[in-house]
């Protein structure tokens, strides 16, 4: 027997470590790790052994087994238990029959006794004693009979569910008879009798993780509390109970050998494009066409597969669909557009399987042709889930604004440094980062996402305001943060809270150490910014072949109703002339008072005191020949 003690989870797979303690005998020993998931990649198996004596690993093999023989033995044992319980059930049934016969006899005797007693009472006045003795006899026997009936009925009631449970177990065992599993067989030579710890590690595909964040901003302290979570799921067929978890950004097995260059051909004519339609066999869902494009850049004897996967009902791309060639290590996952790509596949016939949580899974038979890319688009159908009675005991919001899995440490000492708990040891390398959790975790094999806290830290945040009054008379608050961690913040979804109010959900790209990132914090109603058209007038110059000018006179009003000084950037624009006959002249403000860019966008930057109102004038002229129609004027 062995137990999963460690798991290192990558983006689309995991390395699992099992451990067992054994008593080795002097000489050759065989250790078998049995009932393991068939998803093990055989070439990744590693064995280590440690003990007080001299130990040498002689051989390691991975073999596939089938459960039929083991299940048959299990069924025989369960049937023996059922037979024994049935015998007890029969004994109880027989006893009930005996008690029923006694009961019938006593009740018939009681009826005859009543007749006899009535006759005695009519002819004699001294029959009371005999009557009482008869009643006592009948009551005593009936009480014993009724107690026996209750006892035997209780025995039957207790036996029936036990027998039913065993029968259900047999049914379940028969259903999984054709399932298979793998065994790791280890041969070890021991110089003497000794105790040893044997560890087996291997990689499986049925696990993955992705990062999400809670960003909690305090407007008073101008601090950002950033909690880093891993959302992970696994369906390896066994629960991970109290294991040491490590999350890694590495991509193991992605490159087994260096690619080789093929000959680069040139010709006076373009290479012909060969397209071949292949009908997949036994497709039960969707309408799938497979076509092939030649690609001479692929290695000799190898091809590739690509395509898009969507929802059959909505047509939306499905992100993170696991695409696997069954029986091989070739696999891929769809990106945000629903696209997948598997390259450098040896030419052969394969079963391609696309699996996604909540959708039906089915295999597709296709051929991989040398120096050709197979193109196929799949539409997956949502699974039909049958449920029994549902009891709703309560509801909870999608996001709890006032709670988190993280532990907070507070202090009343204003000068004290708040030390937040350390959740993981981070090892940042040149090409990958690992997060080793300091706590043990349990992840069941249910293919459902489970939230695990990786780290929580506090970073200073610099607030700034942005206004685009031409679009909206509101002021947007944004925060600028420097990643002061020694590790990158990986791309993922961010839930943003400001003073415990949920304000936004956004997506963050990877932020390396010491890099800066910005997060949108919503609209601040305490600051107003509106654009007012004061005047717009048209003026013509000259009677013949003259020109016309349109003058725009705006006023931008900015008011700070906060109790603190705030830095605000205001954006607006001038039109951009696409014809040399159109001239644009800025009157107010002067070019020294505002910043320009190549698209004629204007940027003002101000610091507004509490309660201060600022008026920004904007005036410009558009001039063009009178005989020219100008499009785009407001």
C-alpha cells in the first residue's frame, strides 16, 4: 500500500509522488505499486529508495493490468456474505412462521376458553379462580409470542438493507470489470534485512491549474492587498489527501529532442495545395469535415493537427479544451480563440479526443499524413446532467466582498510592520517559477476547481484620475502598482475591491518582478468633469473661390469634491485632417499648456485642491475651401 505525498502541478499535467514503507528481506525483493491510474506516462516514472542498509534498485517496469480477475474475487467474497445473511434471514423467517402458528393456536384456545368459562359461570359461582388462572396462562404465552415476533421482524429489517447494499456493491463491481489500471514493479536488492522507504514519481495529464487574484484596495491607506490563488482540478482517479502541493509554470516534456531543419526548396511555380476530405468513422455528434494542407516545413515522416473548438449551441470558442491523441503523449489545449495545434506527429491513424468540463466527449478517427496539416473544427455538445431531489439550504453571492481564504494579521501599533503570513516558498528561475506551499492540502479527484492560496502581500498603490468628458462626464480612478515581489505575477483574472466594495473584474497579463501595472478601480462620483459647447459659428471669406471656417468654443469644467488633493489627467482631441485643403488651428490653450500626440489627442494634467473647481478653455478653427464638402464635422 502506498500514499500520494507530493504533487507538482503544471499548466496541463502533474508530477505525482507516492511513498510506502516496506520491510526488505536480504536478497532480491519485488515491490509493486498497484491500482494506479492508467494515465501514467510510462517514460516519466522515477524510483528512489532509502533505508538503513545497503539498497540497490535492479529494475523498474510499468505494466497495464485489467480489473476482471480482482473484481471476480471481490464478487465471490461479497456473495459469500450475502449467502450468510440470507441464511440468517431464512432463520428469522422460519421463527416468524413458528410464532405465527403459536399465536393462532393460543388465540383459538382463548376463544374456546371463553365459551367454557361462560358455561362454568352459569352453573357454578366458584369459577373465578379457574378463569383468572386461564387468563394468566393466555397472557403469558401471547406476550412471549408477540415479543418473539417483534425480535425476528427487527432482525429481518436490519438484514434487508445490509443485503441490498452488498448487492449494489456487486453491481458496481461488475460494471467496472473492464476497467484497467497500471502497476509499477520495482526489483530491489538488499544487503541485509532492513526497513526502507520507496518513492515512485510519475507524470499524469489529468490535472491542471491557473492563477486568479483578489485585489483589495484601501483608499485611506493607499495600499493594495493582493491575494494570489491557484485554481486547480484533477481527475487522476484518486484523491490527494494531505499532500504537499507545488505549482509550477514549467512545461515538462514539451521538447524531447531538438528539431531538425529540412531541405528548403524553391521553384518557379507555387507549391500545389493538396486538399483531401476524409470522413471520420462513427462520429455520433456534430458535422465534422477534415481537410489537409501541405506544409514542407514539417519534419520527415511527421504531420500536424490544428483546428477550432466551439460550443454547438452558441458558437462561442471554448477555452482550455484538452485535445489528446489517445495512447500517445501528443496533446494540446485550446487558447482564447478556441484554437489548438499539435505538431510533429508521426504519420499514422489516431483517435483524437476532445474533452471539456460540462461537455460530451467522443473520439474522432483521423489520419496524420507526412508533411500535411490536418484541419478540423469541432462543436461540442453540453452534457445532460440528471439530478435527483435538490434541497436549497441557502444562497451566497458569486463574490463575497468581506471574506477571503487568506488570514489577516492586525496590530494597534501604528509604527509596527504588519507581517502577512507566508503561504508558499517561491523559486523563480530563468524559464519557470515554482510555488511550494507550506501547508498540506486535500484535492479530490472530482475534476472540479479547488481554490488554494499561494501568497498574500501588501503593495503601495498610486492613485490617479482620468477624465474623457467628450465621452462621459465622469472621472475614472485607476491605480498604479509596482510588483515588488521576487517572482512574476502570472496572467489571470483579477477581482477588484475598493474599500470592500466589488467594483470590477478584469484580466491581467504577466507582470515580471519590479514591473509596473495598472488596474481600473471604477468611477469616482466625488469628482466631476463635463464638456460644454459655448459657441459654434461658421464664417465665409471671399465671394468667389473663397473659404469657410468653423469655430468651436468649448469649456471643460473640473470639480474636486474630495477632501484630499488629487492628480487628474483630462483627455480630449482635435480633428485630424485627411486632406491638405483642410486646415486646423488651435486657438486656446497654447501648445505650451497642453500635450499633443500624433493623433491630435490633447492631455492636461492638474492637481486639484479639495473643493477646487477648474475651467479649461478649448477653442479651435477648422478652415476649408468653400466648394469642398467636409465630412466629420460636429
